[in-house]
């Protein structure tokens, strides 16, 4: 064998090894692509029903939100009506009721403040002078 034949033989062996290595890599790549294709198919099969269910859920939620909006609007109207009613009641009955309560308080205070003539202590007088007796503010709980 000559040097050229040996070199050609080495190149041929090298190319055979390289082609074998590339064939193994391509087989593995094909297996990976098949697995990825199966995975994508499975995900697609599961995702489509999930998207349908999610769409139905969103529609139901939208319907419920519309109902809640209607209820909220009604509650707001009831609240404004109640506010107007309480303002009307306060205006209509508030003033006269306060006046009646003040009058009743004044009458009660006047009746409890003045002792009857029989309960009053007799006044002690010396010609032209009044002797010291109970001071008016001591009855009210004020100064002694």
C-alpha cells in the first residue's frame, strides 16, 4: 500500500464514523420530534375543551355581573330614597318634637325647682333685715 492509499483509507474510515455518528444523532432527533409532536397533540386535545369551559365560565360570570349591577343600581336608588325620607321626617317632626321636648323639660324643671308653700322654710326677718338662710345656689349643687 502506498501512502496515498493509506490516506484514502483513513479518510474513508473517518467519513464512515462521521456518517454513523450523524445517523445516530438524526435518529435521536427524529425520536425527539415525534415525542414533541405527541406532546403538542395531547396538549391541544386537552386545551380545546378547557378553552370551551373557560369561555362558558366567562359568559356565566358576565351574566352574574350584570345581575349584580342591577342589584347595585336598585340598592343605590333605595339608599337615596331612604336618605330623602329621613331628611323629610327630620324636617317635618324634628322641629316640633324638639320644641315639645324643650317645653316638657322646662315645665318639669319649674315644677321640681319650686317647693310647695307648705314645704318652704319660714323666712326669718328682723325689722327691715332678712336673716341669713339657705343660699339659693346651694340648692343647685353649685358654690357653697
